[in-house]
C-alpha cells in the first residue's frame, strides 16, 4: 500500500490540490478556509512521512527548500536554480527528492518538477571525455553523455517559465540593465511559457578550457525552446571563486563580433555556477559560447576565457 494512503485526509487533500490542480499555498488556503501557513505545514508534514528515512539525512531548511521545489511553490528563478544546483550536487538531497517523487507520482503524474542528474556524474563523464580528447590530440568538444540528454518536459517548462518571467529582474544584462524589447518579450511570454506541453531541449553543449591551459573547469550549456522563444541554462564546475571579478556568458565569432548574454551570480566556495537567460533573436549568428572573467562593468569584448564550446541552437 502506498504511503499516500496512510496520510491523514487533510494532508492528502493539501498535496492533491498542490500537485494535481497546480494550486499555490495561498490558493489552497483560500479554498479550505485556513491560513496559508497551515497549508504549508500540512504539505511538508506529509512529505516527511512519505520518505522518513531519507528525510533524516537533511536539515529542516533543506527539506523545506526541496519540498517547495517539488510542490511547485518556488516563484523566483533564483530559488529554482539554487535548488536544482543543490539536487545535482548533494546525494542526500537527491535521494530524498527521488523517494518523494516515487511516492507522489499517483498525485502528480508527469507534472512533478524535474530532479536533475548528479553534477559529478554528469560533468565527471564530460571531464573524462575532455581528457581523452586532449590525450589523443583531438580538438573537438566532448559530447554530452546520452543519458544526460533526458529531461522532464514539465521540469523544463518550469525552468523556462522562471527564466522568461524573471529575466529582466533576476539576470543582470551586461549591456546595462536590459532593453525595452527584452522587457516586452518577458511580459508577453511569462503567462504562457509554463504550458503543460513544455519546451524541448534543443541542444546540449560541452564547455571545456581553452587548449594549453591547466584547468579542471568543465561545464554544460542547454538550449531550451518553446513557442518560438529560446533560452539557455549553464552549469559549470571547478571554477575559481569570483573575487575581484565576475563571470559573464558571451556568444562569439571573433574579437569584433561578440554578444554579451548575462552576468552570472557570484561563485563561492562550491566552485559551481548555474544560471540562465533568454536568448536574443540573433543567437543563431554566432559559432561559440564563452564563459569569461570580467572586471569592467560593461565590457565591449570578452575578457579572459575560462570555458568555451561550439555554439548551435540545435544539436
């Protein structure tokens, strides 16, 4: 018998409304005539019961964060990207999330937020491929392992919706704060980007250091597409802390032909970077994607290249 059947009726009802009908805590509170906090507490108490052994490996704060992510209650792109990074880098977090996903499947079906694969596995395989390429003198970028190319459609939809809705406020464009056209695009598409069909992952691009540099840095860029809009999501590992500089993402052809996409959040002691943004309509004109170190607030050309890869909107 599923542990869902053992839940008290009020907890099961809260989960059903949150997952099956995609309601927010506030909407469920209004429907049930109770406080929003009460809905939150019922849902999270249920999650602790559904996978108790795995839950004990995490702090209460971590459980709350993962619970909100799985229940679709994180409203901001920064929150979702942070939780995705946590799940990809923490085995206990990912194990609990996977156990919850299995228990919640009868209520959520395919509508549960995506649990990303482990970063060490995903980027570790990439690192091995890069090392093999260097050893044989190959110049081509390593291919992303096939198993990492699987992505939950709704998980992708939530990510793309978050990027679209928050791009103007959450992503600091290097050009100085975003253009009118970017703002208009975000406002027009934010209401539709999270459609049930979800976007597709059009391409996955392996990033590696510039040849002849001694660096263990590695990364992956995903190209997401939906309803004529495209966005990128970047994950990088083993990169230096951003002290006295910041990381930037560029599209690049030559020193005279480059386009800054976004400025990343600060990178700390985890030495990991994750983030995303909408792609401009001219993205297809460029042949490379770069991750660079920058000190100029509004650089006119790329600074020191940390990672690079061949850019294409489709695989």
